[in-house]
C-alpha cells in the first residue's frame, strides 16, 4: 500500500512540473515573444508603421558605362595666343602682371619710341619736300603749256615738263605712304591687348631688347576650357566612337561631360602618344587653368551596372527592384537582367547615380509600405 502511494505521489509531481512548464512557455513564448530580426532581414519598426531595410546606393553614372578608360592631363584654355611687338626695340616699361585680367585696348608693354619718333619726323620732312617739288613741277608745266600754244617751245620740252610733274606727284604719294608707315610703327611701340583675356605667362621685362614677333606674354581669350591628354596609339582608331566625361583631382565629386575637339595626326616623337583635346560641355566656377583633369572614355550605349542579387524581385513576369524615395515610400523599377554573378547581378534600368534600392528582404515589400533605412552600402 505504501508503494502505491509513493507511485501516485511521484506521478502527481511529474504532472505538476509539466503543467508549470506549460504555463511558463505560454506566458513567455505565447504572449510576450518578439521576433528577433536577423542581420539582413527587414523588421517592423517599434511604431509598427515602417519596415527597417538595408539599402544599396548607386554611387556613379560611370557604373552605367561598362568598361571605361581614363587618361590624365591638364585643363587648358580653348583660345590662347602669344603676344609680341610688331617692331623691334628695347622694352621701356611693363604695365601688366602675371594673372591680371585685361580688357581690349589696355597697354601691356611699351618700347622706347626714340628711334621711331625720329623716323616719323624724317617721313614728315620727305612729304613736305615732295609736295614742294610737285608744286614747282606743276607751275613749270603750266608755263610751258602757254608757250607751247604760241609755238615758242618744242613738243619734246613740254613733254619733259609734263613727265617731271607726274614724277613729283608720284613722289608725294610715296612720301604719304612712308609717313603712314612711320606713324604705324610709332603706334606699334605700345603692345595692347586685342581682346579681353587673362595673362597666364610673361617672358619680357623692362630693359630687354626684343625682335619683331618675339613672344613676351601669353594671353587667354574667353572662358572656354578644354582637357588636353595623351592617347596611346591602340586607342586612336576608336576614340571618336566613345563618349567622354571629365573628372578633376581637386574636386572628386565634380564630373562634366565633354566631346573630342581635336586629335593630333602625328605622335609625339618621344612618348609615341597622340595629343587629344576634349572640350567641356558645361562650365563650373570651381575650375581654373592648369588643374589635373582625367578624361574617362566609354561606350555610348550603357552596358549595365552591378547591384546585389538580393535586390531582385519579380513584378508579374518582369524582374524589378524597389527604389527608395526620400519620403520613405518605395517604387518598383523594372530592370533587364544582363548577367548573373556570384553575389551580384548586372542589370540595365531607369536608375541613376545616388538612387537607393532595397538590398535585402524584398519579399516583404510592396508599394503600400513605408521603409526606413537601417544600413546603406
């Protein structure tokens, strides 16, 4: 009888323990259990209105261009010219400094005008003498004409006087041209800017004797800039079929579209590279002459861009991704899958640089939900 009681007590104890365990499980895992999100799984936010998701950011439009080659060079002005005097002489004064912006008509350099002033006076004297000679020859021709009417002189004498008058008139015209030339040479003693521009180089100084046309300064005209780079010979044949964009070492976030303006037909004898000039299609106040510029060449047609494979979802019979708007709403963007890789996929679609897409948990997303980015890559 005692053994039976012991067995009954043991069974009651086991049943009590099982019941207590069931009650504990009910209270802790039935009513108060919360779903612990994994690292990549979106979960409901504490307010129950937003899904917390991971996002992937498309960093650059260059991802849309497939294979790209970069060539580094410098930023140079589109129009520039060497300045020099049109006459020889000694520089008397300099009126411009490196980096000055000048206007058309500003005096930049001035030669010593002593010799040209003397030449101008000589030309004026020669003109006065020629005019005096022609006046005398004209008077002589008129006197001989009257004598010829009375047959007091021969025809040959009159013809000689007529020829003398014509020679004197021609000398007057020649003296006038020499005087005009002397005036021009005197004016050329002042080197003036023929257009608005920026002085980027100076090689002439006061006291220096210069020849005709010798370069003493370099001026840029206008504000148009271009990138000058060297292209290897294996890319010369297809460079015109590629699109180009320019980035700048001093401003990594700045990118400007460009187009090929000029390609040298002759390779440099030392580097065996061909000089190419790319015109910037837009301007920026951040750009200055001499900046380091890298020209990126790529195919005109976009080859696709790389996104995580976990971003792909299906909308009907088409693949798509969820684009995250600034408001937190999501929009389905249809895409074309080009190539699958290990953890990524190459796609083509209406996405741009800076766009954010949901990169994990897309199976729980629809257009009626609002999301909050937990982590973006």
